[in-house]
C-alpha cells in the first residue's frame, strides 16, 4: 500500500485491509460509542469530526462494491491476500463453524430490552396458562371424582296383577 498523508478508512477503524465484515462492524461499533458527540469526553468539535470520519469509513467498507472500488483506489489488491482456508481439506463429517460467518454470528449483538420484555411476557403467559390448567384440573377433577362415587339407587319394580290374582271384588 502506498503511503498517504491522510489516513485510510482501514487505519481510521484500526483494521488491516483484509479484515472481515464482522471485524469491520465490531471496530465501527466500538469507535462510534467512543466518539459519539452525545456520549464522549472529547471536545465536541473533535468528536464530531472523528465520528463523521468513522461513519464515512464504515459506510464505504461495509458495502462490498464500494469497498472494492476503495481498495483499488488505495492500491490494495485482495487477490494477493486470498489464501486457502486452513480447514479446506477437513472431513465432511465435521459441522460448519458458524462463527466465521458475517450473518450467523450469535455474539453479534445482545437482545434488546424490547426483545427481553417480549420473552418475559411470553414466559409469564406460559406459566399463567399452566397454573390455570392445574387449578381447573384440581377443582373440576374433584367434582368429577365425587360424582362417580354416588351410591346406586334401588330400582322399584311395579307389581303387575293378573286377573286370576285379583281379588273377587274387582272382577
């Protein structure tokens, strides 16, 4: 890379030009927290300028087409850096390591407060439904259990009298 008087976008973010999308995103987040004009301890004029530079660098480096154009502008070639991954000849039985993916990184961001609240409400709803089912089962289950234990009543059969059994005054 040729030496320039102004810093490159990579040096603004503290990265090497071969940095991955995840590394670029992490560096941007850390620096934007550090230099954000509302949360920094730096003077406002310095913080605003630095924050704008970091935003411009991230906007360029996070877009693949713009990054390629920028790399050619500063004289950096990705083709000389591309190497075969060390696990290229691994057996197929091994599972894919998702930590190398820019889109499936589970540590990319924590849950937001809204997501945590939604999970909390979902858990309370599940617990409430479970307790309600148990309460209904206990109250109605007892009533159903007692109704099956009712003593059977005796059936009274009417007496049928025939003509020959009838007293003579009825004939």
